[in-house]
C-alpha cells in the first residue's frame, strides 16, 4: 500500500502530511505501508521547512524535495494533495488516478462522513469481514471516491505560507495539516484493523 502526499515545492505541506501519516499509520495497519511526498513544481534537493515541523511538534526530517512524476502517481494507491490545483495537476499528469486523488481536507471530510454513516449508499457494510488489509485499503479509497460531494461543502485547500498568500502563517498551516491527517489516519486505521 502506498500513500502519496503532494504540494507545490515539497518543502512544507506535503512532507509534513507524510510525516504525520507515517507517525500515525506505520505499523498500525498490519500490512506494509509506504508514504511518499512530492511537489508539482518542486526543485529537487531542498530541505523541509523547519518552522512548520516545529509548529506541529515534529522533529525536522532528513528530507529532500522531489518533483512529482507520472510514475509516482501511477504507483500510489491514495494521493492526498494540499490544494485542488495540485489534485488537478495529478489528474492532468495521469488521468487514471482521478478516483484515488483527493485534497487532504476533502479526504478528511469524506472520512468523517463515512465513519458517521458506517455503510455504503445501499446500506451494506463498507468492509467485508474476510478481506486482506490491501483489499480493505482499496475499498476505503473507493468509498471515499463514491462519496464525493456527500459532506457539506468546505474549503478544499490548505494554503501555502511560502506562496502568494502570505496571510497564512505556519502555525495555522500546521494545525490544518495535523487535524486533517489525524482524521484520515483514524478512518483508515478503523477501516483496515477495526475500532479496537
């Protein structure tokens, strides 16, 4: 199973989301999991933003920015982006990924909606009893895709404090990423290993 997080420069939002997901999910799912981060306009080799990691209470990782490639997208089972523009860039590079790419806040809202519902639109349990972690992961991503638009509208983007919107500070960015990743990680863990 492979999760890919995507932002613009791959120095702030996507490496932070990847680090948080790794912290919450590594070893918790009962199956191998790889979590990578990339940037749609990244220049290779830049370190992660220390301010965002500090604001999230995480140690600064040994990270080097990497530009997003079609191969990264093709190999990912779930793609979480910081903004709707990144989601569009992913689909432009690899249209077949449309059903498995979500903004991070969109995935969190869909996860909450599915968790509260507990069943498919047809009233069937979301996850078959006898299935592998990989099958449950795939089913969870399919249910997120099938549920698009069901939750109330919300902001899809986590804005970039390094971009044009300087009104966003690192603490607000970190809080938004932490809250969304925690929600997604809880939903995914529940889907794969149950609520215990």
